[in-house]
């Protein structure tokens, strides 16, 4: 398993949001978290819409080995990416 990551998770305490945190913890990957506050409509702010144009959580960013950023949303695709990228 590759331990080098630049994973940043944007989420809150919902079933889908927690699902990605569990995946990251089970894989033993280091990651940063930004809490998205629905009461403040954080998920509709321009900076977040650049990560996920749907304006929904969870969302995740990481860097490829060449340094280019990837932005992911939809929990199933995020879990598939994490396993494909970090589990050998």
C-alpha cells in the first residue's frame, strides 16, 4: 500500500459522508478533512462547486503521482479510486 497521499475530504456527518471516512481509516491513509456546514450552504459556495459541481457531499481531492490534482465526488467512485490508487 502506498502511504503517500495528499487526500482532502470534504464532508459532514451523513451516511454518505461517513462512508468515505471509514474507507480512508480502513485503508490506513492519511487525509485532511474540511467540514461542510449545510446550515451555511457551504456546499453551494463557488470554491466547493469547483470540486463538485453538483454541490453535494462527500467530495475528495488528491494528487496523481505527476502532481496533477484529481477531484472526485459520488462515494462509490471515491471508494473505487482509493482502492485502485492505494491498495497494491
